[in-house]
C-alpha cells in the first residue's frame, strides 16, 4: 500500500449525485497512517483524587487513592455497597443491576446493585447491549442472540442502552463520592478534582467505547456543574489488570517474582467478556512493559455459563420454563442466585453431587431426576454443570492457545512463560483446574491468580492514574480504513458500482478499501497522523462531508468494502459551514462554480480519553468541527 495517497471526495452531481472518493497524485511529504488504542497522559503535579471504576456485565467495582500516595497498598478498594449484602464480610463488587420504581409498585425509589431483590422487575447484563453494533465472531457466545430473544437483555420502554447504563452508573457515581467524603470530609472533596479511570474491554468496538463514555458522562464521571474540574479517561481492562499484577509481582518476596524478559499473558475473564493480552516485561524497576501482539477475546465470560444453563432448562422443561416471568428466572432471581453459588463452588470437590434449585414452576409429567414436583425443585447434577461450563472454558482455552502461538510467532521464539487469571470468572476453581491441566503439565507456564482477582482491575486503573504506568507500545486489534473511489482498471469488470467523473473525465469505481493501519501493527501512545483529503463541491451545496470508516478483524484484509468480513464503524462528519471558500482553487462545471477544498484529517488513536479523535486541518490550521456518527446496526 502506498503511504502517499490523497483521497478526494465531492458532492457535485456525477452519475447519481452521491459523494465520491478517488485516488489522485500524492502530495509531496504527506503520509497516511491510522493508529488505534489507548495512550497515556502527562498529569499536572496538583492534588487530586484518582478513582478506578470497573463497570462489568455482572458486577461493578471501584477504588480510589490520593495523588499524594506512593504505593499500590494505599489504593482503597470499596468493599461496602448498599443493599442486603451484610451476610458477606467483604464485598468487592456490587451487581450491575437496576430496578425502576415505575415498574415495581412497592418501591418508592429506584433500586440498584444489592438493593435489587428477587421478584423485582430489573435489568441486568446491559453492558453487552452497548456493543450490539459489532458482528458476533466465532469466539463469542452463540447464545447471546438467543438470550436477547428470550427477554434476558430487554430494555425498558423508551430507554436506550446508554440511558439504562447511565441511570445505573449515576447510582455508582454517587456512592463513590459518599465513600470518599467519609475519608476526607465533604469540604475537602468539594475542592479536590477527581480523575476517573473507567475500564472497558479491550475487545470493545469503537462504537461501544463511545457508548460507554457517553453513559459515564451522563452519570457525572466527566464532571458536573458542581464539579467542573473532574476528568474522565478510559483504560482497557487487561492493561489495568497487568499494571496491578505486574506491579505486585515485580516486588514479590514470596518467590516467582516477574523478571525482565518474561512473557506474560493476562486472561481477564469477566461476566460478559474475555480479554486476552500478552506483554513483554522490559524492566522491573521501574516497571516497563509492552504488548507483544494484537490481543484477542470474545463475549464468552461467565454469563455464557448462565446462558448455557438457560438453554438446558429450556430443553428439559420447554414452555414451562420459557414462559416463566423474568423475575422468577432472570438474573437476580432467587433461582439464579442459587445457581450463582453453584457456579462459584463448582470444581472445589471432585465428588459427583446432586444440587437442588428452588423454582416455582408447573411441569406436565416431569422426569423425577430433573424436577421434584412436590418441593418445586430443579435437580442439577455435577455432569449437568460440566455441560454448561465446558463449552465456555474450552472456548477460553482456545483463545489462550491462539494468543500464545501468535505472541511466540511475533517474538520469534517461545516467549510466554506466565499466565495470570483475573476477573470474576478468574476465581472459578473449575476454570483454574482446566487451565492447569491444559498449560501447566509440562512446566512451561506458571499459572497464577491474584489474591483478589475481582479487585485487580480497579486497583490497576487507579494505579495508572497515580503513577502513570502503562504499556509503552500497543498493538492494533483490527484493521482500520476508508472505502474510496478509484479509477476503473482492467480486471474490475465484476464491479458494478461505477460512475463517470465529469470533473476529471474518467470512469470511477466505488468501494475500494484503503487500509490505513493493519491489525497487529505496533504504535506508541497518542500517535497522530494526517490523512490528506480533497473535497470538491458546488458553491451552493452542503458543507458537511461524511467519510465512512470501516474495520475488519480478519487477516489479510479484503480489498473491497462489500466483503462479508468488512464492517462499517460509522461516518466521520466534517462541518465546514464556516470555511472561507475563497482560500481554495475552483472552476466552472456546467455553469456552476465548483471548489477544490484541500484539507487533512488529523487522526489520533491512543487519545487519553480512549476514543478515536478527529480534526479537520487546512493550511496548517484547524477548520470546522469533526465527529463520528456511529453505525446503528444491531447483531443481538
């Protein structure tokens, strides 16, 4: 691919009046690059509070620390959350669940987290709804769409996923401020700015990152009228986990401390997603590490076990189970709370045991080995639990094997020697045993689980803000590029989306992909490049060009945007309504003045806010306003 292309697009009527892109001669000295990821920031040396927030599919956690702290041990993980959780001494996370008073007549106000009791109409797993715009991959849970159709991930009427998540996160935000105010007083809190480091899955699409940030902003995490100095940043969940775990392991005195040259695979298994990233430790004091290859993952976390369980129940009981109201069988119900206990304890013992789960359900002629009609008990065996666990665990192990192979291939030798399991599902004894039997049998890998795997991510997020520790370089997780119009060439006879360019008097074809960054490409933080563009328009037409941004997970990336593996992320919208057209060349076409607007799209991947950033630049100056209008396609 040439690194010196100019892409031209226009709005004057050609064959059908649509905007078109075409490759022209290169401008001297201009380069085309496109970089993705999350980068670091230089923080002012002022007093502030740093808060890590891990909003998960099933549970949410938070931590905080003063900017004056000097060690990870000073990070406070919130262990007290509202609701009837007093039977547990320490609660590191609260359920990602909300119930609205409007839908529950007995409630005087909305309930959230542990406050949501069995029998209430409530909403769970809503984090996954933020990423409905990405096609499911072979590593995603195939039952996601089925679960959505069953009503498990329903939205309240007239609410978007961002609305629902924003409502829940508002409660989390207010609770965090209350906890901090008890430590430093209300007065001190009012005058101390807060940095919120919000974690997101590394597998999250750009649309989902934007939706997550939007929901967090609605909840107050990016500042409010009363707290205008607060800031919001994003960090990927596996990087946050790596920061916490490697920081602890680098100074461990118990043996097995991480060393320079170690290849570390972090497997973050949460409720909804699994994120796998590999890092090379370059230095231990101070800690420096980099990504070895493009990470991988899928929507196959612990809720996939729940979805498999729902599928088993539907197969055994049919309509008797499927037609039950969600308050009896959905997340947060007494039925699923009991199942959650089974999930957590499964694998601790090798004994073949039978478990009973209470469920008020009427079954015609039930099999006694599956349902006790008198006691209204669903009967589950250890073999049943294996059938719902094994597909998920096997999927995760496949992802880990592929990531190890990819990292070792990139390094040119067997580099990975340590596997770290974090996240709520990382605490599963059954999953840990499966990993030991798969990876630790020949002694090539050390498999470790932090003391509190649920808290590692929120500790790492706070530590990122406190000490600025981050991966020095990252790897792009997908191909990014633009569909352009290019001159029709021999051999393109199968392409029918063509037109005649009256401006240059030549035949053009639409949809040729110009991939501006490749999957797996290494990049440093806050990398910015200029993408040269020419926009031709009539003087009396609209000054808001739209440039479609595409992505692809497969390698090699296809050449055309109509390929099944290429998907549209959204349209980059450039508002040039206040631009002085006299600065640009023009000519008459059919009696109308057409302007040749030369500009550059300044693209920053690795921006500290964690999102794609764009600026329109002309003659060295920022012109217009640039944003992205995400695609609204839904896949579940």
